[in-house]
């Protein structure tokens, strides 16, 4: 969730940086009222796997079209105690496929995020 609440006024302060990393003069504070929060969602999110891939599929059911989706997975060999293989992947539409998973691995999808722009 965004942590924003309907009916509240929020101030945003934007600072930009040039390509060489030096800050550009900051903007003045701006207030925005009556922000409409739409809860984008997907349905039928499904994960399937083979010995070396994980495939995520879903149905987009958001009222706002997405700019893409990103998912993060972490894996560990079954004989190891800690996760040591982290991968993030971006897809503009389903399916999203993680390839190259070592056989004998335990994997978790730790994030699945829709990317939306106004």
C-alpha cells in the first residue's frame, strides 16, 4: 500500500540531480489535494515451475493499464541454510519467466509489483 490517506493534503519536495551528480536547485513545496487512490490489482496470479524455471502468469484486472510488472525471487540450494541467489525481473505483460534456476533449489517469490504511471 502507498501509506497515503484519502482526504489528506501532502507536500512534495523534489530535488533533481544532473548527470554528473550535482544537485539542481530544489523546487518549491507544492500541495496536492483530493488525490484519488485507485487500487490496481491482478487476479489469477499463478506460479508454475520446472526443474530450472519459474513462470508467473496473471490476469490484469486493474482499472489503470500497467507499464509493466516486476517480480523478485530468492533461491537457495536445499542443502544450504541461507538464500544466496536473488533475481529481479521486469515484464510488460504475462508471463514472467525466471530461467537458470539450479536443480535442487528452494525458491520464493518475495515481491510482485505492478508499475503504474498517471
